[in-house]
C-alpha cells in the first residue's frame, strides 16, 4: 500500500519515500544535461546515456523554458 503525501511525495508501508515514475523520468533527463556540462561534449553525453542529440536539445529547451516537470504530464 502506498500513501499519497503533498507535493507528489509518496511513502510505502515502511515509511520510506517512493520515487514516482515522473521523478525517474526527470532525473534521467537531468543526468543527460549534467553529463553534457561535465564532459563539455553533447555528442559524448548522448552516446554514453543513450539519447539522441535531438532529444538533448529538446530537453535543454524545455528546461530553459520552465523546467522538466512540464514534460511529465
């Protein structure tokens, strides 16, 4: 049984916060952006994580326009 909490935080039966699918999705996109900054190479970051460059630039544009939360819905 999962109990819903405000702001999308959920806790399982043991009271441990559960990560939602949306949070996993956002985290993977943020990892792509962070890796590109770290490597200073978009193509290499995309190759390592397995996303296309088109996806990188789409994610970057969405992030700059208002954050990745709007991609979940």
